[in-house]
DNA sequence: CTGAAAGCGCTTACAG
DNA sequence: CTGAAAGCGCTTACAG
C-alpha cells in the first residue's frame, strides 16, 4: 500500500481523489491497530501551514488577558488551531524577540496586544501578508485590523457619573504610557471635566514602578492624596491601579465614598464583594475575544482582508456600585 | 558555500568542527544582509526535538494557574523553550485530546495538572520515556515526578487556627472531587476536628455546578447556611468557593467574623482589601513553579530520572487576617 | 577546514 | 483507483 493512498484516506483525499471502500477500511483498521499518530511537524514542513497562532499579551497573569486568552484558546481549538501564548511585559525588545520566535516556528497568524515600539515588526508581518489582528491597543499608522474598546467613552462615562453624584475635585490616576488605549482613557476624563468646567488633576505612575508590588504603588498614591487633600474622588485608569489605590485609601483611613469617591477601569469579580462595593467601567471581554477570532478567521481565509485597515470599537459598560454614589455617602454622613 | 558550513557557523559547529574566521565572518554578514531566519519546523523534523513544552492546567484564567503559567513561561523562555498552554476544565476527554495533539506536535516534555481519568495516557508518556512533571495533583499509582503542596497541612492549620479562636461549629465547603489534592484538604480538616473532638460538617458542591457563575454557587452556600444555622465558621476548600461564599454571606447579611468566621484556601491579592480582611492558606506559587521547571530540566537532561517516582511537597502558609480572629469578633460585639 | 548526500515524515503533482 | 518520486528546510555522518 502506498503512502499516497494512506494519506488520501487519512486526510479525506485531495481534489476529488477517491479511495475504494474496502481499501479505505483496511487502512483505517491498520492505522488503528498500530496506534498511528501523524507527525504534524512533518506535515507543517511540507504544507507550510503550522495551524498554530502566536498570541502576544502584556501579561498572561493579568485577569483581563488571561480571560481573553482562555476564550480565544477555546475558540481556536474549535477551529483546529493551537496557540502560543506569550507575555511581553510591554517590553519592545522582548516583543521583538517573541515575534522572531513566532516567525521561526512558522505560526499561521498573530493576535497581538502590542507593546510600544514594534511598529516596524508589525509592518513586516503585513508586508508578508500574514494574518494579524491587534487588540486592546493598536498603531494608528498601520493598516491592521484592530479590535478595541471605547476607552475615551468609558472614562467619560465614569467621570460624568462621579460629577453627577456631586464630586467636584476628581483626580485621574494613570500610568505614564503613550499607548493609544491610555491616551484615550485620559482624553475621556479630560473631556468630561472640561465640559463641566472642572479642573483636571492627573497623576501618572511610572511604568517601571507600575510593574512592582502593589504596596509600592500604594505608597505613591498615598503621597499624591496627602499632598492633594482637596481631592474628593478618584478615577483609576487600570484594574491594578484601582487595587493599589484601594489599599492606599484603606491605609490612609479614608472612608469610601464619604471621604472619597472611587471608580475603577476594567471590572473584576471581586469589586462587588468589597465594602463598599466598587463602581467600575467593565470591558466586554467575551465580545472582544469573539471579534478577534472572527476577524482572524476572515484574514486566514480571505487574503485581501489582511492589510485592510479596520478598527472595531466595542462599547464599555459602567457597573454602578456603592463607591461612587452620593446617596451612599449621605447615609455614611448621617451615621457619623 | 555549502549548507554544512553555514549550519556549523549558525549553530556553533558540532563536535569540534571548526570553521575558519574569514569564512565565518563572511557567512554571518551574508545571513545578516538577507535577513535569514531559520525554519524551526524543518529543524524539529530533522532533530526530533521541538523545544516546545506542553502544559495542561485546569483553567488558565484561574489566577493560581495563570500566575504559575506566567512564571513557568518566563523560565522556559530563559532555557530556550516555548510553551503550549491549554485548559482542560478537568474534563478527561478534552485532556486526552490535548495530550494527543501535544504528541502529534512532538512536544519535548509535559507539565500537567491532571484531570481525573487520564492515568493510562500519562502512563503512555512514561512508557515512551518522555519527560513529564505533574503538579498541584497527581496519581499515586504512577511513577511520575510530582510537585504539590501540603494540602492536608494547609487545611489542618486553617482549622486549628479557627478552633484556637473559639469557633466550634466549623463547616468545610468543598467540591465533590475525588482528586488527591481535594481529598487531602478534606483530610486535614477532619483531622483537626477529630483531634479536638468536634463534629465535622462537610458540604460538597457538585463540580458541574462549580463551573457555573458565582451567583449560582452562592445560592447553594446560602441554602447550606440557612439549614445549618449553628455553623459559626467556614473553611473554604478553594479560592473560587471562598469568593462565592463571601457573596453568600454578604447576601445573608451575616457579619464576619462576629456571626461567622472565614478562612479561604489559596490566597489572592484582594483578600487583604476586603472588609474585614480575609484569612487564607497561601500556596507557594513561585517555589512551585521553580520546582516544576527544575524537575523538568532534570528529566530533560537525565533520562534515568524520567520514571523515578518522586513527590515534592511544598509547605503552605497561613495568612492570618481579620475574618478568623476572636479579638475582631469581640470588638464587633462591643460595637453592636 | 569544507562539501556532497542522505534522510526526518509528510503531501501532492504526475503517470499509469 | 493506485503508486513512484520529488521536495519542504534543515542537520549530520561521511568522505575528501
């Protein structure tokens, strides 16, 4: 029996080639009996397809990225793909290295939440007409398909919500990142403040510091609050900042929302269990993952879509809880 | 110039083969100029080594597994390995499928937090003398290298701590899993209760239910607490159960630790921000990851260690916070 | 020190 | 309907 026939049987036969039933059955039985497992490495070398997708995120241990990672993994699995998951720590050198490794391993497509400074590497991928989807952030100068959330809308909503609840000295605590998602979050906050003729008060934590223990960042936030004691509410630009900020607020003995109102960006399962519960701008994790897969699969099948510049913007949802409500603050006041 | 010479230059030359400096330099320059990138798929096919490790966990979006995943990814990267990360949902069929895929892709080694029912698949890997490390749980009948924590010790400590703080009707809320890590947690609890002549009270949540939304599990826990109103403390067997349990306790309007003491198993960053702060048995995530890598690398280099039965047991650490302290309960009592 | 050649395990045009 | 043969891009014994 020839390799050709066997290959046709196992792979369902190429272009109308048929194998007779008896032969087919015999091969199937034999394959079963010896427990044959195809060598996918050899197949990849021959076909040029690896059926592996390379995925780059900032940090796979971040709940946002690990939830998305999980959903994408499940979806790709359905499509017969496996995934290489790597964390860049937002470091350009590491990102480049990982992208090189992905390429050397012949991944079929890329899903990337890009670090700064890797525009030209992404451009290389586009030049090779390989499928690539950026998500969470993107480079406005590149013709990629991007799946993001409405960051400015999210912070705008959060800020407006605080304003409507009577807070007037609202600080925005963020990181010193020039990346588009962070810039947009800043924009939304500023817009709401300006529209209401309130002065903006922005505190940026250095990214190197941001990558350290929560305690250290809490120290920075405490310093900020101590030297700006008129602040009556804070909008945190990331989930991690909110956690560190809550620690700072606790250590300073401030009462939420009576002494200080709080809104976080990026919701998490625990915010509804804090006392008081914490208001947050939720990101549509599920929809985002689905859109990423949908767009990637489109690029995989239709070569023309690969360098088509498109940015899909998904809405955020403000999860209103106690930490930002004037009524809750009022009740607390009465109790004191 | 022959492929042999080029290969020697790029891979540092095999077994004492030397390439003259001028030739070497010329090749290096040329390779640089055309931007040559090796095809690692071809190399894998030829050498039989993929430099890929397959990792199977229950759920990569679980903070415990994603933290370990991150550390292991970083460590393997240092060693020149990449990782396939997959979630099994503790489902045997899915686990088997993923293991088959790993094999077809010729992974060099396996890191597995096994689901039930895959003993024979793991045995196959051992028979092939492939490096495999089990962690978090293991199969007592197999000659694998296992890295686990002292589960029984952890729950014993947690239970003893509650008893020493005056709690007498301590319930253990767990899942209906027969896996070794869960059985050991149960054992530690029972031992502490028996030693102190206290009656055990165990509530098992069905695994299918466990995989649903926190709200549904909270309902189960509320039912349990309502029909067992003498319970004065709970030890939760997993992090997720603790979160759901805290929701249940909140919804019932019970005050921690005055009405009910709480200890969780598996610490998380947020427990120190809850009101009151939550006591938990912390797992040594960093050490565990390092041990896994260390043992895997040992198996990779030394074939003899691959089927050596060894179980490395790491200690847990009780993080004592407010939710379990009699002094805190006392203070609350005075305030009421 | 350098090169010609075989072979890893597949797939697939081509011939019969 | 079936088979012989080439080739994917490497590595590595072997010969010179």
